[in-house]
């Protein structure tokens, strides 16, 4: 997968252990065409709300059909990535309006009239779990473009010096953040 590895680091700077979790919402597109808004690594299409948990989560998912057209790809189970505890596909507004856990219903599609029609999104949930004082939770996934015939299971390894942290250090080296 050619793409960008995203790392979210959460460090507990308190004096005690804390219950910590993270949720990342991918607002993939507005008003997708067709019935399958997402495709899973097993080739299955997603046309209604869906929750996948633990080991049943897909190795990757793509926003839209895997027909060779430019398509967003999220790899979340492979070398250098963190498998989410839950992956949820639902209407963007419904996902965005909850403070944490969204419960899907297979009876619902990606519409929420009159606010949004065909506005789907995906959300990865990590935890919650206990994070010890001084410990850091690191979550990684890869954002790229689906390529027909590509191997989307294993993102490329990244050497430690190939990373750039947004918001850290000197910003005068020409990177746009």
C-alpha cells in the first residue's frame, strides 16, 4: 500500500492510571453513488450500517467499490498497524453526534433525512482500557488509495527517521502541516 501511516499517541501524564480510549471517524464522502458505500478486504460490500468487532474486523476497507476507480483505502490490520476493537460503518451525522459508542442497526442505511442523504462514514474504536501512569498508548493505521490487484494486507515498513511529527519541533524545514 502506498499511503500515509497515521500514528496517534496518548501519554498518561497524570499521577494515576486512567481509563483511555480513542475513536477516529473517517468522513469518507458526501452522497456516495451506488448501494455499496464500502468494500471489505474479503470483497464484501457494505450498503447498510455495520459493526465489526475484534478479530472479525476487516484487514482493510475501501470507501466505495473496488472497481479500479480512485478509492480511499484504510489498512488497520497488518504489520505496523493497530487492529481496532470495533469498526463501525454508519451515517456520518449519526456517528459524529454521539460522544463515544455508536450502536448500529442493520435496518438502517446511510441516510438521515432531511439532514444527510447517502452520507456514510466509518469509525475505528480503540479501547477503552487502563493506561498506567507515565505510559503511552500508540495507535497506527495507514491511509492510502485502493489499487486493483495490489496487496493491501501489509503496509510498507517505515524506518524511525522516515517520520515527521506534526506540531513537534522546528517547522521551518519546508513541510506543509
